[in-house]
């Protein structure tokens, strides 16, 4: 029994028929229903978000060039089979349209899956080749010029059979001379070393805003939504940036079901869930502003000067793309809070990457994870990419050759290369506690727009922090003396000041009273700050930062070195 697919999305709708055929034979189905064809001869209505098959994207043009140049094997890395199918349909149509009129042999568009076998989408022929070796034999015997899409074939390459690898290499060699191109589509890159030089890898980018507008318009048409303001539509499209067409379609549909309109906040919430599924990135929603930071006035001014860096006005002015910001300092001094505030100042989403999660146990998985992170960040752009505690993820790159086979060094090299060459408006904000663990190439001049060192807060900053923390926990700063508290808390970080105030809250709660300055003083008496337990490391960090990084805080007036003039 051979399952004969009748149609598939965008001309590839997956209904199926059952036909009886002997094994390893070619079957031609006679379809009595003209509306049920594998690939309609007349143009079907484009599926929303499918990048209209009658038009060619930049990627489609690249694939055409590869086919014309005789490339026998391509590997499209994408989780979106439907978009790939629509793209290849457009590619095949274009190839046949521009073909020399003296050449009457057209390119056939075929696809293979372990369920359906090898299907010619135009002649409706199905070759019962459900095994990958049978498939390769069928391709070898195929007489026509063809573009052949292989679905899920990468699963057979994870731990490949040597016979399969050998046969595939032979088929690729033969395909060069017979105008056949095999295209593997998979959600991740899986290539054994024996095939790395035989197959060309092509990144299939996530859908752009034009494709997402098509998805949105399709949902609006299906739901009967009319009169939705263009501004609201653009906000919904921006909220869906970074999703696949199917994810975007689901998010738009859910928004309509819940609110009876397309609500960008619902779409953004669904995107946050979708991005989080990979375990690599997380969209951080932050309500903090510059007022949430006590002190750090130099860094605040630096950020404010760049708050319009992602606008069209900055592009028209000729400003170079912003690279990123590295914040180095003592734990608990507000580095993570500053990273969150950076996205708020720029008015863009914040993506958080835990660098330690990049590394996987399989060969090539770490590099693939980084490519996935970059692709998602560039699709969501403009955005801020927050690399938290960078030293934990990249510390091993110094001895990578002897510890992990060079994986950490390759990941670092790929990250640095992308940071230097990226054109998408992705602003990288990295934080680090232990600068001695960072590789030197990450710290060289020009790698970042600026490097800031965050030291222990001075007395003015501590006063501001006490005021912020008292107000944050629902108390009135006027009921306390922040000036005296700032003097009594010398050597404490911002997070330690919060911890002290929380301790005083618990003490007061136990007595069923409200906290006072005296309660805070008691908590301070028993508290041992980081500046005492790690004094040596802090002094070493200060020494390193001198002359290498900008201080995030203006020096106190008494500490400034003023020019002296003769009387």
C-alpha cells in the first residue's frame, strides 16, 4: 500500500489517498477530482506568511544560483517546512520560466519523506522508497532534471550507516552532471564530517516583517476583522518578530479569541513563551527605569546619549551601528539592573542569554545553539541581548584545546565575529564579576562601545539606594534618615543594603511594629559585607579597572584632581 499525497500547503495541502502498488515501483494516480491535485497547475492563493510563491526572496535567488551552478546538495536549516516548500515551488517555477527555449526538459519538483516515499509533485508519481537507501537508489535512477526536497533526512545522519554515507556521496557526485539538486531540510544542522565538504549549508532566516504582515492579514480576513489601524497592525507585527509563520499565526489567532481583536501584548506574551522553549533565550519584561538605579551617573548619561541609536534619524545622520556595553564590577552593585534599564532606555525588547547554556554534549551542538541565538536576536531586532555573568560561559576558552576539543574557542570566535560584523540593530549588554576569567580578545579596544567598572557605592549613592529601597518596600523615606543610614553602611553594595532593610522588616514584623532606624542599625551591626570577606579580590579588580575601564560613577568632589593655577 502506497500513501499518495493529494495536495500540500500552498499547493502542498496534506490530504492523502491510498493506492495499491507492488514494492519499489512507480505509481501514477488518476485523480477524478480536479480540485485535488498534488500541485495545482493554476496558481493557488498564497498561504498567509508563505512569502508568495510567485515572487522570489533573496534566499530563493541564492538557491536558483546554486542550482544553476550545479550544486548537488544543499542543507536548509529551518523548522518551517511549509515556508521551505513554498520557496522551492517558486524556485522551480522561476527556473523553468527562464530556461533556454531550446531545452524542453523542465525541472521536476519532488519531495521525499519516510511516510510518503518519493513524490513528483507535477506528474503525481510516487516511488515506494521509504528507506533512505531505497531513496538514494531511486534518485540515481531518476532521468529528469530535478529539485528534490528531503524531509527529516537529517535524522538518518546523526549516527549514520557507513553504507548510507557512501551511497549519498556517490549520488551527489552523479547529480552534478545530471542537473539534480538534493535539498535537506531540518530544524538543526546534522552533518557527519564525511559530508561537510559535499553539502552546502544555507541558513533559512526567520520570516521578516513583510511575511508576518501576510500572516496577520490572513488572520484578519479569516476572523472578519476590518478597520484595524495601521499603527496597531505594525505593533502586532513587531510583537511577532522572531516567531515562525506558524507561531505568529497561532499568536494572532489566540489574540483574537481572547480579546476579539489583534492585541500586541498578547502576541508579545506568546512570543516570550516561544522563545523560552529553546532554553537558550528568555525575554525579560522589566519595569525598572533609570530612577531605579542609585548613582552610576556617568553610565546613565552615556546611555541617555544613545537612547535614539536605533531610530531612522540616527541612520540618516550617519551614526555607526551601536555595538554593545560591557559592565564589570563587584557582585551586587547593580550590573544586572543596569542591563535591564538599558533596554528600557532604548525602548526595545530585552533578550537574556545565559552563556553557560550554549554548550551542548553533541558535536557541533554548541555552535548550532549560538547560531540559533543570533538568528532569533536578529529577527526580533531592534533589541538588547543581555549576556549575564559572561565569564562563566567563556572562561574555558583559554584552555579550550585541551579540555573540550576547542568548542569554547570556536563559540567565542563565532560570537566575536558576529559582534564585529553584525548589521542588525542588536545591542549587546554583557555583565561580568571576575574579569580575570575573561579571554583577552574579548576586552580589546573597539570590541565594545564602552566598558564600565561599577565599584562599591559612595556615600551619595548609598543615600539614594536607601531611599529607593525604603520606597520599594512600601515605606515612606521621610520616616527614616537616609543620610545617617548612608554613613553607617559604608562598604555595603546595593543588594546588601536591600538585604539589611529586609532583615529590619522581619524584625519589626515579629514585634508587630513598623521598622525604624534603630532596627536597621541592629541589622547593620550583625551584617558582614562582601567588602570584608572578599577585600583582596575587590582590590585586585579595582587595580585592573584603573586605566582599562570607565568608572560608572563620577568621583566625589574631594577625590577630584583639579588643576592648580598660579596666583
